[in-house]
C-alpha cells in the first residue's frame, strides 16, 4: 500500500491519467442514469395525469417533449403502465386500463410505426396514405423492419457494454502495470 501511495505522490501524471480514465468511463454511466431518471419521471407524470383524470391524448406531446422522450419511449412507457394496470401491480391504475388503452390508440394514430426510427416511420406512413389499398403489406413491412431494428439495437447495446467493460479492465490493467513497476517485491532466495 505504501508503494502505491509513493507512486501517486511521485508520479502525478499516473494519477491524472487514472482520474481521466475514471471520468471518461463514468460519462456513459451518468448519461444512462439521467435518461433512466427522465423516463421514470415521465412515466410518473403520465401516471398521475391518468389517475387525476386530467391527461388528454393531446397533452402527451407536451409531456414527452418536456422530458425529452422519443416516440418509442412514450409507447414503451404506456405499455408498461397498461401491463401494470392489467396485472393489478399498481392498485391505483387497475381501474384505468381503458384510459391507458385509449392513450396507446391515440398515440398509434398520431405516431404510426413509432417503434421504428422517425425517418422510416414517416416514409411508411406516406406510402400507406398515398396507397390505401396496400395498408396491410405496409404494416407487415413495418413489423419486419421493427424486428430487424430491435435486434440490431440490442446487438449495439451489447457491443457498447462489452466496449465499456473492456475499457474498464484495460484501465485497471494499466494501473496495475504502472503500480507494479514502482512496488518493490522482495526477492525470495
């Protein structure tokens, strides 16, 4: 332990490098934490609006813009609340399932194909409006694209996690390597 303390005091560059590594590694964690907190707060406000009877479908846009939620997050949050209402996990919401279904329905009308990225959603919606006879094939295409998009998103998330933990292990390895240069190990002879 004394060797590590002497390394830190004698080599401020190692300390600065370690601190910079820790700060860089913390950025994605803090970002994910903030986004998760905002989703939770958004869901809480929507839940309270439903319980108070003050939430109208047109208010959803204001709420999701206030909490920086995208179209997918809004739909996901509404589906979570519907699941909680149906399963009676949330006692207060169990009588509000029809209102939540109504919000999901109005969201789907206003934001069709919201599970997909916005540019793809807009293009599919335009095709569907221009060609009312092919609504079913467009819906099937949207479902296929959604499945492909979801699997790619999950794979990207997994790769980000591998990269992050690889970085953390690399930093720890570098710190141990630097520390081992300065820590004298007594020779056993």
